[in-house]
């Protein structure tokens, strides 16, 4: 394996870091209380990756088994226990544990612990997942045809 082609072609470097202090309000809060922090969107990383902090309450929440054609998804548990499906079995992932799912990999996650959970979700490359996250709150307003088009647009292939 070798390094990819350069993405920066300057010779002096530049001041370009992004800082997000603790306590920054989430960009999205679902009616069930789940909070999503857009740490690095695909747009902010020029499509390299997307990184989100997902904070859900004690109620059962999360998607059923699915896969993506265009992106890999990774989970890193910060607090609590998240059930993550790896295509064969459910893993009870605890703080410090990590699950990576390559493109095409069947996966799901559910908070079935009865306690709040915080995790990082990483997508590579940086697809516009914000539109997907925001659209989920409006599924109840969509026809079946609109839901199918929404899922297709956002590369969620349900099993």
C-alpha cells in the first residue's frame, strides 16, 4: 500500500484547522431526543469523510439491516452500549470498541440497552449524510414511493 496522490500542493502549509468546543449545540435533534453533531461533514472535508457524534436516549432506536454501495461506515462507542449488527450477529459494543463496515457490508445498529448511548459515526468517502439524517424526521410525511426514492438517493439499501 502506498500513500495516495497529494491533496495539498503548497510548500509552506496553511492555517486551516477546525475547532469545535465541548458544549457546541447539535445540528439536529430528533423528536425522540436523539442528538446529531455534524463534526465534519463531507462538504467540510472536500468529500474525504464525514464524522458525526450520535447521542441517543434510553429508548430503542436505530436502523434495521442495510448496506451502502458508495461508502464505508464505522462506529466508535464513546459511552453506553450500542448493539451493532455485523451482517451475521449482533455485537454489544461498549466504550472504546470500534466496528468498521466496508461498502456493501450488511450492518445495523440499535440502542437496546435501556440507557443513553454516545458514539461516533464515520463515513468514507464524505457523502452528504446530513440530508439523509434530516430527511429521516420526515418519513411519516412521505408516500411509499417517496420513501423508496429518498432511500435510493441516500444509498440506503434495506434488506
